[in-house]
């Protein structure tokens, strides 16, 4: 199963962002994100690509949902942790 993971943009250089995922920083491509993003925005990452900017009014609820998933000990939580651990294509 492939999952999207929410993270906060810490820096942007061209079409590559450094994104913070609960203390883990990874490079994420911005080629296909649904709308322009800036430092401080939250995005939904899927296999190293930002696919959606999380609207500011949805950030708190979205982060709470992911915190709940990360705290679980089932297969979905394991998949989410594995997604965070994958190599980044941003180079």
C-alpha cells in the first residue's frame, strides 16, 4: 500500500523542498504539487513528490490524524513509518 505523508516545508530551492516529517527532514520534489507552496506550508508527500498543499484551516486536524496513525501498532502505522524512512528522490 502506498501512503501520503504530511510534512512542513522548511526550505525551498528551485523545485526541491526540504520537508520536516516529525523531526525527519527529507528532500521532496515540487514538480506536481496542486498549487504554489512556501516555507511553513504543510504538504502531502507521496513517494518523494508534494502532491497537495494542505490548506491552513485543515492543518491541525490533519496533523492530529497522522499523530494518531503513528501511535498505532498496526500495519497502517508500520506502512506510514516505512514511507517516512524511504530514500528521497529530491537528491
